[in-house]
C-alpha cells in the first residue's frame, strides 16, 4: 500500500487555543506547566487528526510554542550569549526571552525591529522563504558552539509513542538551519560552523533511533534556492556523515523548483526524497530519472500553500506518470507543511456552501491524501462518495459565473500597451504639479494611518455586531477624520491624509468591497508567535462594484483647503497578502485587481482629490525564490502598479509607499513604477539605503522616512535634521519630501503629535538652509 504522511501540521489549534494560552502565559495568568499541558493536548489532537485520516505516520517535531527555528536553537544549544541567561533560568522562559526580548523594551514593537540599546532585544524575525510566516533568526559568530541541549523533541516523540502512534520525526536540516541564520561578526562566514554542527545532528539522530523512530524527515528547503557552490557541495558529505548513525532519512524540499540542485537532491545518501509537485510539477520526470529505485519518492501532490480542494483526476494523472517511471516506493503528501493553511473548514460559519465546497484546509487536506491513496492503490470503491463530491466541486468551480466573469475578461482583452503609462513624462508632470500645489520645498506629509484608538476599534466592532447603525458608524468615523484633519492643520503639515480610521486592515478593507474576494470566519494562519492572520480568499474575477474610499476622502477634503492625499492599497500587496486563485497565473489576478484600483483612482480624481497614494509594501515579498523568476515577476508587478496609477491627468500626483529597507537590486524596476513620489523606510538604516537611489540617479521625488514609527520614543528635531541633511547629499534636495517611515496606526496620539511637531520643525530648519 502507498504510504501517506504530512510534512507538518498547523500548531495553533482549531480555535487558536495556543494563541490564547500563550498570551495568558505572557500576561502571567497561566503558569508554565499549564502552558505545557495546552501544548501537549494540542499535539495529541493534531496527531489524532492525522491518525483519523489514515496517515501512516504522525509527524513529531513540527510543534513549537513560538517558532520551529527557535526550537532548533535550543535543541542545538546555540542560544546567543548576549542574552546572558542565569544558569537556572528554565528553558521555556529563555525561549520566550529570545523570541520577545525583555520587558525593558516592551514598548518597542517586535515586527521588523532589528536593533536595541542593550543585549536583550529579541532575535530578529524574518520571512520563512516566500510565505507570510516569520521565523526567528539564529545568530552566529566565530565563538558559536553547538551541543545537544534540549530534550523537548525526544519528549514529544515519547508522548506520541505512548499514544500508540507510529512516529516520523522532523528536523530542519543542518545546511538550511545555518543558511537561515545570520552572522553577527564582521568577516565571519557561518558556513565555517558546519563541521561543528553536523556531529550534534548525529547525536540527535542517534537518540531518535534509540527511541525507535524509523523515519526522520530532514527539511532542506534551501535546495530550492540559488546556492553558492560551497553550500551545494557540502550537502553530500554532510548527509554521508548523518546517514551513518541515523534512522532512515527523508530529505524534504519544497516551495521552489530544485533546478540546478535536482541531481544533487536525488543522489544524496538518504532513504527518501520529498519534492513539491505543486510548485514544480515539471521536474517530476527528471526526478524519476535520477532517483534510484531503492529510494522512497514522496510526492507533494496536495497544495500545502493554498486553500483549494485538490482536483483528484489531475492529481491521479500526475501520480500515474510518476508511478510509471519510478519503480521504487511512492508516498503521497502535501507539497509542504500544512502550517501555511488554516486548520479546518468544520468551524467555518461565514463562507457559503458552494465556495466552501471548493476549499480544503489542513484537516481536509489530510483526507484528500487518504482518498487519493485509495484510488491510486486500486480501491476506488471505498471512497466513491468522497471522490464524486470532489469531482462535482471541481466541476462547479471551473464553470461558476462567480469565478469567470465576461465583463472582466472583456475589459482585460481590450487593454492596450499604453494603459500602463502616464500621458507625459515625469519632468513635465512635476512642473504641472508644482504649479498646482505650490508646496514649500521639502514638503511634509504622513504615510496614511493615524492612531487606531480603542474608541475607533470599539465603534467598528459595534457596527459589525449591529449595535451601531450605518449612520451612527459614519458619524463616528467622520468625527475621527475631522479630529485627524484638525490635528494635522495645527501641526502645520503640508499634505494631509484622512487617517484611515475606517480601515480594519489595509488589504481586508479593499477585499471586502471588491467582487471576487471572500472572507472566512476562522481561516487563521500563524504569522509569528501568537500572531495569526486571516488572509482574504481571492476566488473569482475581480471588479469594483462601487467606489470604496471616495466618500471618506472627499469628506476629509471638504474640511480643509490643504491638499488631501487619497489612500489606496496597491494590486501587488492585495494579491500578496491573500490566498489566491490557482486556476490562472498570479500575474493575471494582479492585473485584474490593478484595473479595479484604477477605477478608484479615477473616481478620487473626479471627486477633486489631487494627490493619491497607492501603497505597495509587498512588492519585494513577491519576488520568486530563484533569481530566474525575478524579471518576469517584476515586469508584471510594476505594470500592475502603473495600470492602477495611469488613468489620471498629469497634474494629479501619484504617491507610493514601501516599508522596507532593501532596494538596491530592484531599483530600475522601482523607478519604472514611475510614481511621482515614493516614500520609503530609511530612518533605521541611517539613510544609508538612500545611497542606492542617489547612485542610480533615481529620477522622481522621494520621501525617505525620518523617524521609526515602531517605537513610541519621540524623536527630536536635531536627529531628523541630521538625517535629512544626509539625504540631501545623496538625492537632489528639490526632490525630497519629509515624512515618517510608515503609518502611525499602532501609535498613540500624544507621541504621534509630539513626533510630528518635531518633524515639521525639522523641515523648517532645513528649508532655511536650502
Ligand atoms: N497607508 C498605510 C498606513 O499608513 C501604509 C502601511 C503600509 O504600507 N504597511 O498604515
Ligand atoms: Zn510602511
């Protein structure tokens, strides 16, 4: 019989039990042993779900109280010495200190924060490959030593065995673990730690073997990246060494084609190989050619990154061609860990029955494996009902008029090349806009959002619960907008914003108003730690039935003679932060959204809004894992942005905003977006990242952020003056704007007003110097 297994399972629980337990623990309301009990209970339930679906193994080692990479830091004994833990500090409390920093910095938001004043700021977080999950980054120096330092994994294995499960343990492989870390010492190369690290992995594997574990899944997702030769070449000797003492190893790769690593992956001395047959189905033939028949081939046939129900016939056809070529054992699995999809559809109350029938979350995906295996092994009779239901759902989705709309198709068919170009080149637009707005040099503005106070969130919740009617809600939001306008006027800002009080989230707000998007009630996925997100589900052709922001923005403009900047989320970001269609290319979905945003931009202009910002913080996140894919992606992403921005007259000023600090490798494409003004995050890099813009001679206007909004600390005027002086040496001062790094929604009003007052004062100082 063909075996079925999963690479990993969501850890939050059906109702985010882990999130709530963690937050209670951090507030001091749940002690350590009670938290451990919650973890043990969740693991037991998740293993049982795997058992109920007939999986041949339960997967152990995928659970983590915060992050699986952090678990490995403790397992391998490489907690950074800067934490300076007391000898008797319990493992779990050290773990949370590494994950969250210490109380002295409690006011500092974790997300994206990479620095601090003393030794106990949290480990840096960064994105796990191209997912929206964030892992904690291991820190390495020449002094790093490894040693088997935690028994947590072995205890979990024992727990599963006691419950009567057959265990497959999972580890992040040594090369991926090192690769995902960062050097914290100049001139040091973390690769040099490999020889020290491998013996500790050997110890871990030996111990698992002693426990009777037959298979260990070694995740080496970096085989899907463009690797330096030294790293590629190290795989073979590493796995020779590991295989000596180990249980059977299943080397797992996912997220990306193996490409130049395909042969290498097939020839490593391991007992089995898992490949992502959803992301790289075209590689299956080559894999069958290179993988010897005595090895297990685990085919990642069910999409672990998306929420769609598997088309059983397409999957079976693919498996049949694999079986015809690979004479060895086949296993079936999701393409990657199910960490990246929500728990189950069972508790889903918000989606309609038809849409629900098109979906499969983690638990449903386990059962898809069971059905596929039955048919594949010739026992179709036992799953006839489930197979018929799956086929019917696939057929209904394929033919549904909710998915395929003639009007949307027609509109895209009518597009012409010039749709993505403004009428006049930037210099001409700049002249027209300068005449129109007559802004002072170094104009001041903000990125869009103002504090989302408890009162605002309360009003929105009351409106959603039906306790506040539409008029009441509108009045409350208008009052907030007016407050924000008056405060900005008093501060002396030059270009105002309405403050985004009405927005729960910058993607959800638009998704809720666009055709083609649906929202689940319970479709949570872990983003980092206890933080979960509920991505919108893009299921159908996108259209904008009615204006989405015009009424709020026009109201804000009616309150003031100063220019009011309209505020939209761009097509790439909306796509990137949603579950997206798998029945058409991402580029087409992005372009559909772009046309809907363009409608909004045009309507804002018609309502008298002369400056419109289209936020694209996620452009960089969408970059494919392999360089070979960059060009096509960037071409489509920048074209989508330009489509959204190009429906307006030259005298209308388009802004964009991006929240990150690495541009150098994509500057030509950023310039090709041709936004009249781009605002970026630069304060934490001390304006260093602006240098790239200068060297590149970036032609349009730029607002390099002058203060970090992640901290409640109020920056003083001198610091901002210093940063802007530095900026002015790199970029022509005539093209500079003055603004914070990002939106202010997570801040409170007092610190926001104080910081902006200093920022306006800084701009005045600088104007005198010009
Ligand atoms: N306009 C958004 C805000 O100010 C931008 C946030 C973002 O790009 N992340 O909140
Ligand atoms: Zn930002």
